[in-house]
């Protein structure tokens, strides 16, 4: 049935009036509700926070859906306000309607495109601040935005960057997506982990991280969660700002791994199902200034290892770790001259390594080229189920080009060579803190003094190296034309403060130089070049 003209005019007029009323209500909300609410929310958030200040450029309240929309939220650290530590494009809060139908009044939060940039100064301020992060009021500040308890949190297009001092590339995680639901546990009986969660992000230029799991956001004294993790092609070169502080000079390389992590108030576990480190080049750099710190770190590490192995609430486990196409070295800048020893073309496989007594035997196989030429094989087994260290270690190095070790020979033997080959064999067993075994360095075809190479050296230096060369000929095993000594090892592991580096240096000194050159360095002591 067609409407009369007067009826149609009435509907049109009514629609125009309704639109006008909505427009007037919107304008009224902007001028008389949104702005006072923005100022109130800003003040309430800052009252909740410790050490940080928040500003909100715009806020809009929608009475129809009881939603709140915040735009351009800026967070600054009070001690170092420039630059801001976070800028959030949009923070949107609304009623969780599905939970409301079930009789629960809770809310949803969307944080869209948060950009977090933290520099080294700001990070140091946070670390040294005596107030724990959980006591800085972040949850209360978020609660100040929206009065309902948060049941679902969604972070979209997140971007987090850490900038260190120096010529280092920033650590960046971007395109981050995080979703956690049922935070208030409204859809299930109270359980250990009632809240499903997921995370995915890009890491640096070409890496990726993903995690899926469950959490209990109401656990005390902190959140508990269990998640499966996946790391894909994480570029290790970006971690130089961190590794440099521990005297590790890191270059190139990637990490890919899968595993699981579980953090709860009563226990913590981290299990690495598989991991591959590919193409890394890493040197440990020993300096005189770092000697005291290394000993302190060794003590701390030993104590932490003992604590982890005896603490039923802590479990670390590696099912399989592979290192491929890598170079590992040790640089000693405390020696004169300084030297570097390294293992090139390194492959390493480790299986069943655990911080607790698992009943399984851990096995490690390492292959490479010592100083780039000497075929090297290291095999180790570790049985953690017995009291104290319980391991077997076998080392074999064959036919290293001896001139590549000249800096090492100058530092500890005060001589160098122009030709020769070096091999090394050792087997060590540790049982009930007792160490037994042997080391056997072998030098073949060693030529210590050459007039053409050594013509610039002092007469005393030539005499010293001539004596060393003569001694090598006296000790030489004629049929094989080699110098070889075997030194037995025995003793107890009573001093946890001795670092592995110090032990290796002492082993080289005692097994090689004090055996092959008895008394020469002590009596002659020619001036160093």
C-alpha cells in the first residue's frame, strides 16, 4: 500500500530530526563528555603509575556499545623523557558481549600499533630501579582506562626496539600479534591454565618467532603459563650489544629452534626440542682487566649450576643442539704477544643434556679444524644421575700446521717456528670429583731456527731458538721424526673458582712447555720482542 504524501513527509522530517539529534549528541559528547573524561582518565592512569607518565591526545566514549576509544597514547619515563618509551596509535576497550550473555561483566582491550623504543639509558634506569615492574602500576593504569575487568587482550601490529650505545644494529621485534582470551576465567572451571594465548612476530630483518599455549593470569605471585615456541632464522649478529659485555665477540650466524617453556610459581622448565646454530663466528676475548670478573663469573656460574641441578622447581633440558659451519675461538690479550686459537669448520651435536638427574647420558660430538688445518675430534659423555661431575672426554687433533701457532709459542715458549706439524691427544675421566687421564702433545718435523726468517732477530734470540731447536732434536723419536711427551693427569675438583679457560692454559703450560722445555724459560728468560 502506497504511503500518503503527508505520511512520507512526516517520515522524512522525523529522520532529519533524528539525524540532527544524533549529531547534536555527538557534538555534546565531544565538548561536554569526551574531553573531561580524557583529562580524568589521564590523571587516574598517572596516579596509578610509578616512574612513568601517560598523555592521551583524544578519547571518545560510545554510550551505545559502552566502548572507549583512546588515540595517540604516549608513555614517557620520568627520569629520561626523551624519547618516549611507547606511542600507541589506538587503545580500544569494550564490553565482552559473549561473557555478558553468560552473566559475567568483563571487557575486551585492543592495543593497536604500539611502538615501544627503549634505549640503553632508559633500560639501565628500569633495571636499577628498586621498584619491581609488577609494582609500577601498569595493570592499575590499564584498569583506569576501562572500569571492567579485562577478559580478552589483543595487541596488533606491535613494534618493539632496543637501541644500545655504540655502532650496533638495534634489536627489533615487529609485526607482533598477541591474543589472550578468557583472562578472567569466565568460560571454564578454575584450572591451572584456563586462558589460551598466541603470539607471532617478525624478528630483525628475516627472523620469526611464534608461540602458542595457555596461561593463568590470576596466578599468584605472578602469571603462570606454558607455551610451545618456534624460532626461525634469528640473526645472532644483532646480539652484539649484549655479548660484548661478556667478552664474546660475535659475528654472523643464525639460530632456529623449537621447544617449550613453562613458568609457574612452584617450578620453571625450559626444554629445547631441537636447535640449529648455523654459520656463527664467535671469539671469547680474555683481557687483563677482565681476569677478576671472569673468576667471579666462574664462581657465580658454578653456584648457579649447583642450584639448578638440586632445585626441583627448575629444569633445563636440551634434546638436541647442532652447531654447523661455524668458527669458535679464544683470544688472549693478557699474553705477550696476544694470540688467538680457533676451531674452523666447526660442527657440534649435543643430545640429552639436562640440569637435573634425568637418568639419561648426555653425548656431545665436536668436529672441526684446529687453527684452520688440524683435523679435530672431541667426544664427551656426561652422566648427570651420579653425585658430582661424572664424565668422559676424548680429544684428538691431527697435523696442525705449526707456524699458525707462532703467537702461542712466542707467548708461552718464547720462540717461534718456520715449519712443523702439531698433534694433540688426550683422554680424561671424572668420577666422584676425581680426575684421571693423560695429555700428549706431539710435534713433527719442527724447524725452530731459520737464518733467512730470523736474520732481523738479536744474537741472543737466535741463540735461544737454536738451543730450543737442538733440544727438540735430542727429544725426537727418530723413526717418526717427532717430539712427543705424555703427561698423566690426576687430582680432585676441589676449587670451583677455577675457570675452564684458566684450566686449559695451565694444562698447556704443564703438559707442553714444562715437559718439552724443562727449565729453559726459567733460566734463560731472553727479552721478549
